[in-house]
C-alpha cells in the first residue's frame, strides 16, 4: 500500500510510513564528556550496552517462538535508557551523524 492510498483514519497503516530519525553530534559540545576521544568512548559504550540488550531480547523472543517457556522466568529484557539505540541497531531508527574534522579544533583557543 502506498502512502497516498492510506485513508485519513487508518492510523496504523500510516505509521508504517513514518521514519524516526536520531541526530548524533560527535565531539562538538564537550562540556559533559571531556574531549573528543571521551565522547567517542561514551558513544561506543552506549552502543555496546544497547547491543547486549538487543541480543538478550532476540534470545528471549527465540525461546518464546520455540515454546521454551521454562527459560522465560525473567521479564522481557528492556531498558528505556537504551531503547532508542536498540531501535537504531534493529534498523527502525535512522541516524544522522555530524562530526567536524579535528583540524578545525587544533588552533582553537578558549
């Protein structure tokens, strides 16, 4: 179904055409991180944590699909802090990344 074929009141069909975007800046506002390497380290750490949650969710869903109900004693692995990055890893959210070259910061004095 194309977007122009979706009726005005068909909200659920329309949502499938919406794209969520997420903007990441890499190293421009360093007040909370220290320096550019620290901000990259924080970014990599966040994606690593999101990947752990994604893999745990995938394992949980695979066990549920295979009928292994005894292995589902724990609740579904989910954390709102990492939900957006898990969706990025699943391809549900598109990322717009901005990063200035380090040569722009070399002669900067504050």
